[in-house]
C-alpha cells in the first residue's frame, strides 16, 4: 500500500513553485503569513521598543513582548525564562560563557552534536566527554548513564539530530544529568519545528532554538533557561536595555532575561517568529511530525529498493533522511539532483566529529517540512536513479 502524507500547505510558500526543496533542516522556507507579519512590522507598525513614550512604540513593545510570551507558551516555559538571541548558536554560547562553573570543568556531549554544541564549550574552557551512539545512530543513554559524573556541569545533547534525525529520550536524559546534579541543555534546533516540547515536563534546564528553522526569520532565536539559573548568570554584553542604573563608577543590571538583551533587539525578527509559531500551531506539531514521518518512511522504503544506497540513522528519524550513494561523492549527488530541481544538502552538516564516527567524509541529506509532499520524494528518487545511471552503479 502506498504511504499517504496528506498535509496540504504548499500553496502558502511563495518560494516553492515546482522546486523540490529538501533542505528544511538547514533552514525552513517561510509561509506567506510570516512574510505578511514581517512586512507589516517593518511598514505600517514600525517603531522602536522599550523606550518610546509615543503610542506606536508602546504598541511595538507589546508586540515584541507578546512574541516572548508566545515562544514561552510554545515550549511550556514562563516569559521571564526566554532570552532572545541571534539563534541557537548564540544561545549555547551564552550558557557556555556565562554559567558559573561551580568547580565543575567538564561537559558531557554526544557523538552526533552540531559544531555549535561543541565549540562554545571548548572556547569556554570545558573538557568534553563524548557519549557514543547506538548502532542505529541514537545517543546511547545507557552509556551516558555510566559516564555522567560530579565533574560534569552540563549534559548537552541534540533533542533531534540534524544529520540522522534521531530523537532523544529527553526525559531520560534529564534524569541522567540530574542524577549527578549536572544540568541538561537541549539543542532544540530540529525539535522546535516538529515536536511538542514542554520544558518543565522534560525537566531540561536550558533549551536552545533558532527561528529560521521554525518557519520564521533568520537572526532571531531563543534560549530558555530556568529563571533561577538565568539569574545566576552575569550579563555578557553591556549596553542599553540591560541596565538598571549606570554611572561612571559602576552599573547595575536588570533581571533576566533583559540583562542578556543589550541594545535594540531584533524587533521584527521576534514578531516574525511569533507569526511562525502561530502558523505551526494552526497546523499542529503532531500533524506536521506525522506528515514528515510518512515522507521519511516513503523515502527510506524507496531508497532501500536501490542496491547502491546506504541509509544512515534510525528508521523513525524526525523529518530527515541521511544516505550515501556508493562510489559517488555527495557533492556530485547534490549537483545532479539540483539539475533535476531537487535541493538536498551534501556535506558534513556542521558535524565533522559525527562524520568521523560514521566513517564517511560527508553525507547526502534530504530533510522535510510541513510543505513537503510525496511528489518531492518521487523527484528525489528519480534524481537518484539518474545519479546511479550516470555513475553506472544502478
Ligand atoms: N544545532 C543543530 C542541531 C542545528 O541543526 C543547527 C543548524 N544547522 C544549529 C545547532 C545551529 O543553529 P543556528 O545556525 O541557527 O544558530
């Protein structure tokens, strides 16, 4: 029986037309509702926030702070636990730099982490311990349980892998971290667009995400941190909007989250992100996740029928299929697919250590979103048949 994937929102994405965009894990295309919100915010409604005494500025301030509430609701947090950042990268850097180490100099990461969940810890002077993967490409939590110790300040895991699509049992990861009083940071870049996240229920201490992967604008993202943890962290950038009182002798600072948002913020980014969250909630994360799961299943089934494609990652990966075409460099695969109007990602996906673990220089990655269809999958499979014909290994 043919797999069904019935979500029908493609018409809402002006970028798509008949283009088979299978790189949503890198960045999501934007629905018209988000583009409209951005246009209004920069047009009819535009003014600064937090400072103006005139009506338009107070309205803009309300809209900006409303975006914080929306994101807080979206992940089950309170608004005073949401710091707006440039994205997940900046969010993780903020924690790595500003969280007091309290005598613990190590961070437990996994073998599948994105560079942005590796390098910030290194720059902040932490030693990394690396949890291995199971044979099907998940973070091995049994191993993590044996590895975590009192020396770990943070356990920092991807909630969903951007390469393999593996979904973490985040509840269990929290228990493992807390068993040694370490904190759990989830890199939520790939979970925010598709999984229902309740940070309190999971028990995670930090959660980082990027607006542009969530159908919103680039340049805006967020750090969730439990409020008392954010309060324990000193400010990192100084400037306007984060101070309580400034003199030439010394200055005092606002409470979190404002103390981490120096300068004029990305006002329109936050408003666009709010529109994106509303759009996703209008469809429902469960519906999006189910839809993508069907597309993943259809892709894996079709690629398994070929004899020279090796599928990577677990069967139930979230919206992502990574694979190798035997004897063909991923960049060649990507270029031939591009000629056929199919955009995939070919490379190390900012996870070079994972490539070493998988024993490949790079992978091909097809990633789905709410607008993806079985027609996209067919185009991918046709394109890959063409790759195999060209390289004579079909
Ligand atoms: N973590 C993961 C799992 C990602 O997929 C990405 C983006 N590829 C990042 C972190 C970094 O996100 P950004 O570049 O938006 O800060």
